[in-house]
C-alpha cells in the first residue's frame, strides 16, 4: 500500500515533519476537514483524479475485492473465474493430497505466490513508477486501441464494466485509470492465492506440541486467535482509511486526493507491512509448528524488502522534496536552550527558549483531517488555510546556523566502525582493543612451544611497527607533511586558525600513537620474556646469577638513559616535535647524556639484551638483534636525514664518548708503533686492513639496505599506482562487449557526429562545462543508439568500444532508456522517411568527464558497442589562479564551483548568479553572498576533485560541505598551500 496524494489544485495537504518514520503520516488533509463533513451530509460526494499528463477526470466508485469476488449478485469477469478456480483447486488439493505431500506442495506453492507478490509486483510497480511502463506497454501493444486491436479492447472493456458501477464509463476515462483497473484484477489473483496458500501450508503442519500443560495450550490458542483477529482488524481499518486507491497503489498510475491517514496509521509505522502481519505469528502459535513460524518470518522479511526496495523509493520520488545539503539557516532563540536577553518596547526582558518537547517528536493524538467514508467517493476541495498568528523568530545575538553548529561539535565521529581513521589515536586504540578481544577469544588451547611462538610473533610485530611503521610515517611527514595533509584533507577547521588546528591535531594524534606503540613494544617484550622464563634450580651454579645480574643492570641502564634523554629533550624532542611544528623554537643542545652520545636512544636495545640474559631464551635474543637492526635503520633513514635538513652544518660529527675512544685509540696506536720497531709497518697494514674490512662491511650493508629501500620505494609506489590504475581499468573493462550482427542492413556511412565548439570557439572545454555533440543518422536507425565519451587512446579499435563508459554517455533518444537499461527489449527503428535525422545531445553533470585530459566521442549502435562514427579530440582543462593570493583563488573558485553544482541557481552562491529563497528574503538575517549548498555528496566530491587538479590540495567532501562558502574555501586553500610548502 502506498501513500496517495493529489496534484496541486485537487486538494490542499499539509506535509508532516520529514523525520517521521511512517510514510502514511507524511500527507495529511487539513483544509478539507470541516467542508468535507458538511458536504457528506448534504449530497453524494465527487472525487477527481489527474493523470501525469494533466488530464482531470471524475473517479468512479469501486468495490472491495471480497464483495466483488464472492457476492453472488456481482457479475464475475474471466479473471474472477480464474481466481475462484485457483482458490478452489487449493481447497481440493488440501483434502486430496496426503499430509506429507501436501506440506511440501503448499510450501512451494506459497513461495511462488509470495515471489509473485514481492518480486513480481515490486518489479512491475517500480518500472511503472519510474517510466510509466505498464501504460506505455499497453499503448505499444494497442490493447485499448479500437483500431489496432479491437478484440483485446472489447474483452478488457467487458471485464472492467462488469466489475464497476453505473458511474463508470470505459470510453470516457483515461488510459491510466483503465490500466489501473486491469492491474487491480491481477493483484487480486496474487493476493488471495498468496493468503490461501499460506493458510493451507499452515494447516498441513498442524500438530499438538507434547510436554505442555493445559494452561499453556490455552494461552497458545488465546494468543494465536488474538493475533489473527488483530491482523484482520488492522487490514480492515487500513482499507477503510486508504480505500482501493491506496490499497492497489493507485498513485503509481494517477493522482487523487482527499485521503487522510489517521486511525490505524497512528498505531505503528507502515501498519500494513508491520503489525498487519501479526496473523502469521498467531497462526504459527495455533498450529504449533516451527516450520510455519520460520516460513512466516521469511515471508514477512520479503514484505519488508518490498517496502524498502519499491514503496519507500516510490514515495520519495512522488512526494519527497529535495533538501539542499549545507544550507545555512539561522537558529532562532526558540530553538535553543540558552536564555537570551531581548528588548521589547524599549524595556529589557529575558525570554527563555522552549525546552525539548517529547510530544512534538511523537505522533499527535489526533491526526489533522478525517477518516475516509465507507465508500470510495469523497469530496475534493481546495480549502483556504485559516490565518494563524505566527510570531517572528527571535534570532540569537550572534547569529549562527545549524550547519555551522553541527560542524563545530561533530567531526567525522566514529559510530560503531563507521568513519574509522587509523591515524586518529582514539580510533587506533578502538581497533586495537577489538582486535585483541576477537583474536583472544578465537585462539584455541595452545601447546607450550606454540604459545612461545605466538608471544614472539606478537612482540616482533610491535617492535617492527614501532620502528618501521612509525618510522615510515615520520619520514613521510618530514618529506611531504603527510600527517598534516591527512588531517587537512579529512577534517574541518575554523577559517581563522591559519592551519594551526591541523598541525595540532596531527601532532596530538601522533603523540598518542607513538606512546601506545612504545608501551606495547616493551609490554610485549616483557610478556615474551616472562613466558620463556624458567626459575633456576641452583642460583650459584653455572652462570645463572651472573646472567640475572647483567640483565638487571642492562635494563637499569636503559631506564637511566631514557630518563636522562627526556630531561634534555623534554616533551618536544621526546615526541619528535620538530617534524611537525616549524614555529616552535628548536635548537641543538649537547648537554646531559647528549654530551657523551649523539643517539642515546640506542640504549633501548640494552633492555632487550637484559631480558634475553634473564630469560635465557633464544627468541628474546633474536628479538634484541631485530631491535638493534631496525633502530639502526630508523636512525639512518629517518632521524639523521631530517636532522641534517633541519640543522645543517650545526650537527656535530662525533659525540664526546666517540672522541675519547678515538683519541685513546690514536695514542695507543702511536705507542704501539714506537715499540714495535721494524714490525710497525706490518701492524699498521693489518690495522688498516681490519679497519677497512669493518668499514667495507658496514658500508656494503648500508648500501644494500639503502639500495633495497631506494629500489623498493619507487617499486612499491609503482605497484600501488598500477593497482589503482588496474582497479580503475577493471571497472571500465568489466563489461561484456555486446556487438550487433545486423550492421549489414544499415548504411554506416550516413552516421556522423561532431563536437560543437565551446564558448571560446575551439574544442577546449573547462571541466564541468557542458559538451554538446551534433549527430546525424539515416532515416531507419535504432532508437536505442547512444553516444559515449572516452579518453583518447583508451580504445584501440575504432570499430568496437572495448571498455565501459563508466556512466559518461547520453542516449540519442532519451525516452527509450530507463537509466542504464533500454525500456524495450526489442530494437525499434525510426520511420521518418528518407531524409536523415539530425539532433543534438549534451553531456552534463554526471555524464561529463571530471578529469582533465584529451577525450573523444563515439556513436554506438542499438545499445551495443559497435562504433558507427567518432569525433575528437577535445580537451578538458581546469583554470588555475594567476597568483597565490586570496582574491585570485576566490575568483577561480567562483568559476569552478557553479560548474560543479550544475549551475543550479538554487545551489550556487548569490555572487555567482544564484537565486534567493523567499524564506531567506523575509528573514532578518541576509544570506551570505558566497554561501552555496549541494543536492548530494557527489557534487561535493566533484569540487574536491577539481580543487585537487587546480590547486594541488586534497580535501574530503566533508570539509568542502562544512565550508560551503567561496571566501572560506579560498582561505582554506591559501592556508593549506602556505602550510604545506616544504
């Protein structure tokens, strides 16, 4: 059952709040209430309908299905006889077939009718709702055309006239209404057979559950009967409210008014599909069968699928009003909880806002309007809205919009796992916690060695992540400000913070991630050591006590070095603040432990060695080696290059400890040479060879690692880029190239297309600018021909297109297509005579390419991929600002943004030619001239894509929608460009 309404002029209705869940409460008749009551008492009422073409007609009286089908005095159509025969056949089979056979038969028989209802009717009604498919098919087949198919017309006329009353005239009523009446009879066949097949299946499954007491059986039957009676009451009341017009989805065919949704429609959302199926569960209780219960659940779920996939989209298409996204509407004082001071007649008063009223959010006690009468006829009236006193909204002292308030308090907040960002520390901790809980609960009982292997893998993973994972992240931040770019792209910040918000948030989340990783690295190390530790039986035998003593000393050495390093570095150096904050005063101080060592953090490996000595585990020792190697890589490829870039020549080469060791070594070498005598040259040679060997090994190792990283980085980038390209190409090439076999009957030389020059007179089109194409086709050509636009070189063949258009196409005859599918399965040819047909198509909106480059257009045959003509190339470009200043960027955006918004005057800024809503003109607060809004997030994605191509700055759609202002967005781009300068 759908939500009916009427066209303008047939009735007045009040649209309820969009947040209501019940589609039936969206449209309430307000103006006709009192006048309808008076007319009912005076005379028989008249209902008027209107077709999509605007034809107004008098709606005849209809009868309900049960009366028309089972009342002996009502004439029966052929479809009624078919319906009664099918119903009777079910009853006969129920009594004839054995119970096991009947159970299986009626199960599949019910599945058939349920599929015919939810899938079959849903598919047919969807096509009728979108493209008036049923009406067009009857027109095409000529079933109601006296000249083309008189036999079918006379048969249909006889079927319909016998079912209707005296006020029905087949010849005078429009095609849409007669199609609906014919559709009604098909629906009656499906609905009644669906209901009876379910009942027969339930009765074949009847049993008396064992082990239950008499009171339980009594409650089972009482509850079942109550649910069945409640089901019948809901259906009856719903039909009394919506009548046949709503029951049979009449608004899919024509519009008719004076339906008011009260009564049972205030009981629950979508009562026909929700509580209206309570009888299924009541019958399941009575027959005491689990199969009936599960079949009932499946059938009810199928009905909800019908609601979600057909009815709700149809309601949105018919009655939904699009609301712009990011529309700034001032918040009035009556909508906020804050108390504001206002002046009335020169005196100061305090006026508090209205608190949250639960009643305003719930269904009202009585729906405005009245219930429809027992017959289908009702009086249509326009009615005049009575004058009501409405106070002007009291605006806050500092006017702010709900849009701005939303983005002030909400910034891609995580809802369950939606909006997860692993570079945001809170999200990373959430994912980490979930992973530990899930993996911990999934682990089986492990052996001792398997447990050790698990703990080693865990500790090694954290060690590698802490050095390599965070190291790569830091290096990306040093080279391209990766983290700051990430937060600038995905999160909205106030325009007056000059980019400080992104830097602060990037650094704050980095600190949290670094601290988590640091804690988990040493916690996992200690856990591995504890699991592999065995208490010595004899402390004073062997090296047990020595290993424990040295291990404790090494751990203490690491602790002392960490404390000393923190005292010198402070929080800024501890968290690598110089990778993020350029305005923070950073200078080198070789004090404390740094007086002796350049990199005292190498001492962190001492704790790994200490735990290895204490535990006596080779796994912990292997982990210590991994720690030393990975930290050496971190120093060489991450920290040292950044320090050289930041501090240059002020970096010292050798620390105090290294200098002392070198001086002592030099003195001992000279002393050894003086005492060696004639053996001194040989000793020097050996020393140089040994030193050279160590240097060579070190340099070769470093070269190998550097070479591997140098080669792997572009290779990894290349693999990632190739993967991205392959994914894009796979989407484009994921198409079955359908080729026509009847080209021999068409003169392909008479197909021509040409790109219409742009406003500048050439074939250069600004991104978002419509591209028009002239086409010419012979007199007999397929009406399913289409034209696509592709990048030059994407298709190697000029005869057949091998890749998908990815939505970048337009039909030659738009009426022959239902979105991406042809309306008719069979090809239709034009019959315009001998002269060729000419036309113009325009690529606009989502059919345009939103990436700069060279493109060509291709004319395709009959909905397939045979190329009959092509033209190109044409260039799609984007304008860039002449200079990097706020005025130039804003002027560039003032041209780009309207194109991305399809030049819709309701969306584009007033400064670019947009229109002001009447509600805005009446408001005491004028809309900002640079504000713009969106119909969908897709338009925001276009703006993000064009900004990236024009300015080299990447933003998420949420950021652009949060700004929704030319000047604000221009300022954001300017700050981003200045902030991201390397």
